[in-house]
């Protein structure tokens, strides 16, 4: 019979951060990751100042700085009267050492975290191992059943199981947790285009015919997201790639000379955008964090930031009970009570952005209801130092910063 103190299901940013923090505090932890490696494109690659500060607390700042990365300090949207780019968030103007967002391939960040965690004798990670169901004993989750990529099956018992396996989480099948979903007006296409030194810098937006594009500066290429009306993927693909490229050029005319670098629809990946959260993130023996507890819209690009902060809060609340070998409902409930207000508040802001900006643009209407209102909002953002820094701070740190447990700090 296999046993561990804490079984973490999912080796994404939340799972690996939690595993590292618990292992450093002397808790036996096993991470199960269904893939054989972390090499998957078009995942969230933004490392925000709050996470950069966490890496410094953990003594990993120097190793992280050595990774190939691009630093982004501004967010620009086409809010000008002629759809000219307007800086709506200047992260570089914030005080502090980390006044930028680091664009780092997620696999590099995860490799760094798992390499560091493997230094701890109480940590283990099992790649190519998928959790298939929960072990239940007297109404309590007592671990998981798993299957490896070569077909081997087994059971891993645990004092606490933490679901960090995203919006397709095994835990979401438990009806007692209750899933609350919110309407989303869009889906997203992800693809790449070449970038040149004369291009704009940072995070750049553009508006086309019933779609909104967000461009992430990755140095030698743009990681492009095109937000399209919900459920229109098939019909838009049927209209042809040439038509989409023409629409994209209208939204970002400065990229017109290289849109044909996109050769087929196979290079365009669909993200089914969801916005939801569990009513309860826990039950005896189980805790959900990150996207497993709350799927976020890509608006503001802070899903990873929230997931990592969930992991830090969970570690701080659970190190003591896990060391003692007994985790009760009060312990896991404390994590949700700590993180739920931030999650609900962030999702509320995303829903406002959906209603006031995304949905009108995807319907062919002006953002904020009418052009005059949009103009007033643009003038306020560009002339008010306070209004320009608020979104920058929110992007950088979120609504609530979390501190790691003292036993995990190096």
C-alpha cells in the first residue's frame, strides 16, 4: 500500500509551488502529473511581480533571472478615437524591485520549481501518472487511484489530497462541491506571428470585425490571442484563413506584412473560455485550488497569479495540521475563506470587462456603450495618474498578497 502525507493532483504552477513549499517545511508530499513533460505551448507564461517576490523569498530569484525571458512593463489598448494605442497600465511606474511582468515559457518555470523541490527528501513527483478516481473511507477522501501512461494502475493514500488539475479537475465531478458558472461572451484563438524590433512593446490590444486581439511581446515573436464570439469557431474557420488574416490586419495594421506566416488552421489553437467557481472548495480530506476551484477568464491575464497565491495561502494554513498528521474540515475551510473574496472580486471585475468592453466589441458596438463615453474613459485613463496605476497594481499583485510559511523561506 502506497502512502503519502499530501497528494497533489496536477503539476502546474499551483501544484508545483504547493509541493515545494510543503516539502521545504518537512511535509511528505507527492505530486501526480499526467503528462510526461511540461512542454505544452499557449499556456499562461506570465510571471507577475507577486510571484517574482515569492521566488525571491524562496531563494530562487537568481536562478529564475537566468531563464530566457522578456520583461513587459506596459499594457496598451486601442481606445483612441482612431483606435490608436493607449497605455492603460504602466507597471514600470510602480515602486519596488519587481515592476514588470516576466514572460517565461511555463515549462521553464515548472522545471525550475520541480528541480528545487527534488532537493527535499520529503518531495516526490510522478510524471505520466493520472489520477482516475478518489479513494473514499467513511465519507472522507483518503487518496486517489491512478493510472500511468504504460497502463499500470495503483492506489496512493494520503492524509490530504489537493486538486490542482485545472478546470477539468476530477474534483469537479463531486456534486457536493457545487459549480457556479457565469456567461462568457467569447472563446479565444491562440497563434504566433513574427515580431520585429520596430514593433510596439509590452501587452498590446487591437479591435477587428467582431473580435478583439491581445498580443504578448515574446521578444522574437508575438503570442497572439484573438477573442471571437462564443461558439463561432467552426463557422469562422469555414470562412477561410485568408478572411481571418484580412480581419486581423484591420485590427493590427502594423502586422500586415507578416500575417501570411500563419500557414494553416492547424497553427491556430482554440481555448473554450469559461468563468466559474466551486461553491465549496473542500470536503473532508480534499481541497481544491487554482483553476480546479475557479476557472478564470483570460481578461487581465492573472489566472496563474491567482493559482500561485492560492498555493501559498494553502501552504501557510496547512503546514501545521499536515505535520501533526491530522487535517480537519476547519483547516481546509480556512483556505477557501482566505482566498474566496479575492477570487469572487476578480471574477466580478472580469464580468464587468465582459459586459462593458468584450461583448460590445464582439457584437460590432463601441466599448462602454457609446463613442462619447469611450472617449471620456480614455481621457480619464490617460490624464489621471491614479487611474493609470490602479490597473497596473492589480495586474502586478492582484487584490491580496500572500506570504509563504516561514519554514519554507530560504
